[in-house]
C-alpha cells in the first residue's frame, strides 16, 4: 500500500512538500491561531497543490494530494510507533 502511494510522489514532490511544511508549520500541525484558521488552512492546501502540480509530473486535485499526503503521513507515523514499541 505505501509503495503504491509513494510511487505517486516523485522526489521533487517530497522536496517541495518538506520545504512547504517548514515554511508553514501550521499546515503540518493543523493548528491555526487566527479566527480565519479554516480559510487559511484551505488556502495553504490550495497553494501546496498548485506548487506540487507545477513540478511537472502530472496534475492531481487538491483532494487527491490531501489523501496521498495524509495516508503517507499516517503510514510513516504507524511505522515509527511500531519500531519505537519494538525497541
């Protein structure tokens, strides 16, 4: 499952994603302090999807990018917790 999802993201996508999340940590955590947090969250996701689509490896909708990134994040989190538990 994670192999198939990971294959949808090129190395350039990963670099873009990491750079974007470093610049916008509130998107990575989902925590916004302003009253317009929901709007800001949507705006940042739209911006990220645009940048990822601009990398030149095909186009995906905002919803597809959210699904791919969220699933990969969860898979990595579960793998980390499993390794931590086994150690």
